[in-house]
């Protein structure tokens, strides 16, 4: 991402959790930030307000990343509203966990639509708008390296697809000076998976550090990969998982 003050980032799923923390961190680092949300306009507006309080421009875009037209439109609205796009953070994702024989075709289609097709289409649209120095950072999952128990087949499959996408993007876009990297969070304290939730102790025990991570710790890695210091880093995977895969 360009280090000048006009750099623009788009963070999908940026109204809460890792996405919100990333949007704020990028703004702190000097970027103007667009973020997408699906239903919680109030939460998105709150993040926008925090970004603007930092002296940066911000834009909330309502977009379901499982809808092809909306995924592409999010990029177009970013460019229209903020003038350009230098960095894309593919954060939006959904998880459906359950026994293999209980997963329905509709659930398979929905998870793949958001976690894989949506990422592909948003990246495709953003890459067409980026110049040299562009950054694509995608949020994967610690479950691509280690699935610690049953019930994760669909989610792990969808996130594992992002490894192939990221490596191929690095080759596809490297000649244009655009990098693509993947961040795999471990158990992270968010409203969807709180560190004091019913399954938190078991998840913490799976990590080498014995604790949940914070959204800000993941955002710090994303910020590095989206910034000028990571210009020679591409096609790589980074675990921010407390040693979940160790």
C-alpha cells in the first residue's frame, strides 16, 4: 500500500471483530478506509466515526459478499467514494460447523459463495483498479493447518481454498508490483467467539500460548502486509494463532 496520505483500503466485513480492528489500524497508519457490512449499519457507522475521528476519510458500503454483483460493487463504490483503491483486505467470511452428514447443499453453497467466490470476485475487481504497490491481504483460518476435531469440514475446505488463490495471485500480479498474502488467525476474542464463551477454555488449550488472541494482534499483521515495508513479501501465509499449528 502506498505510504502517502491518499492511500485507500477496502476491508470487507469491517463493521466488527477482526475487520473493524483492521479498518481502524489501517486508518491509524494513514489510510482512508472503506468497509463493507451486511446488516448492522449502526456498527458500521460507529467504525466510520472512529476512523473520521483519526482524521481519515471513511465509507461504509452495504454489501453481501456472497452476492456476485454486490461483491464487485463494493470495489466500485470504494473507488467512486474515495477516489482509488490501494489495498484490499478480504476479511468477510462465514462459518457453518456441524457433522459431515448433516451439512446441506444450501449450506455448502452459501459458505463457498462468501468465503471463496466472494473473495475471488472482490479481488478480481480490486486488482483491475490497483497500480504498482497494491496490496491484497486475505484472512484465512488456523483450521487450514490443523483441524482439532470433527465438524469443521466445510469451513476448513473453504478457507484452504484461499491458499491456492493467494499463491496464484502472487504469480498473476507480481509483474505489476501488487502483492498477495494470507493471514491465518487462531482463536480470537470477538463477539462471535468470545474469550469467556462456553468453548473458550478448550480452544485456548489448543494453542501454545494458552490464550485467545485479540483482533488488534491480527490487525497488526494485516497492517504490516498492507504497508510499504512488506513490498518483498508475496504469496506467503502468516499464522497469528498463538501456536495453534505448532
